[in-house]
C-alpha cells in the first residue's frame, strides 16, 4: 500500500478545497488547510486517488493570483509517494515515475523528481535555474506552474508557534535546529510566527523532541515556544513514543494516526 501526501496551493477557498478532496473518494485519509500558507495537504491512498486529486487541482486552481507564506512551485506543488506496510521503497519510486510521466502528458506540467537523486529543498532552490525539469516543458505551465514529485520515507510535518511575533528570531531558531533529522523554516503566519518543521526521521527525532528543541533554542534567542500544530497525520509508532500526558500540548491524538485513518477507511 502506498500513501501520497499531496500539497496543493489553495488554503482559503473552502469550496475548491472540498472539490479537490472529494476527487479522492474513499481513499482520502486527511485534509489540512492553512489560509496564511495558502496551502492544503491531502493524505490519500494509492496512485488513482493521487492522480484524481492532481487533475481536480489543475482544473480549479491558478498560480498566477496565488500568494502565501509557504514556498511553492505550482498548484500541485509536491506529490510524495510513501511505502506503507506491504510495500517497498522501490514501489514508491515506481509510483513516482509513473505519476511524472502521466502528469506531463495529461496536463503538460513540468515535473522535478526528488528522492534518491536530490532532496525537495534542492528542487526548490535550483528549479528552472540550474536544474531543468526531469519531464515535461522546460518552462512553468502558464496556470499550473511546476510539480515536485517524490519518493520518500514517512515524515511528520510539524509547526511550533512562538510567543513573540518576531520573524528574524523565528528564522534564527529554524537555522539553529535544522539538521539531518529535521528541516526547518521560520515563517510569518498572520500576526504570529512559527518554526515550520519537517521531521524527516521521526523515529530519531519525534514531535516531543522537536518541540523541546525549538523551545530550548527559542529561550536562547530570548523568545518562547507557544504551542504546536501537527500537519496531516503521524505514524502510530511515533505517537506511542510520546507520553500520553503530552499529547494535548503537542497537538497529537490517537485519531490522527495513519493507522487509525486506514482502519476507518
């Protein structure tokens, strides 16, 4: 079984988000939307649902009038495939390559691969500069931009809010906590700031450790952590490593695991 965590560049229009999500049918596990990021993260099962969601987003969204604090390449911005129990990393890699071939032919959107070849930050940094698309046109699609399509292991997307609305401090804290197990950005989100994290090895550095690390660094920068936000779902094994008395503080719950959503699918 493959999970796909599709990031689309729409976080404000509830009707559009609902229409995009409905394309996945029963294979939709979760939707997380943020109006300041102007982004929605849809967790689905399988390649058919991933393609249906991508097609609906392509039809409904237009990158030309898009704004938001989160970096983006296109309306269907990031499409990572993840091997769950019963699948192997090679299966995710094959699904990635099939999606790239389909999306460029079906919709004419240039695609950049990430995974063994390069990281997603590498794609964001170099796309259309020193890095040409792996498939599709050599320039962004007029309305849809481009797409980064990946094969990766399970990660946890996680945000830690700061009490002080100081973007430079948030960026400094993000730089301080960034490392092999975590990617981090400092972002202005409305009248607040956050350290936006991708926990790329959550078995090594989970939400609790990440929150405490940001809190410690914030203290050194003369700031303070002020709450957490889980984006999407978390593997059950990662959740169970956290003391249950911290779940509320860390924005975690048993209902927001991949396994729980699969069980009710």
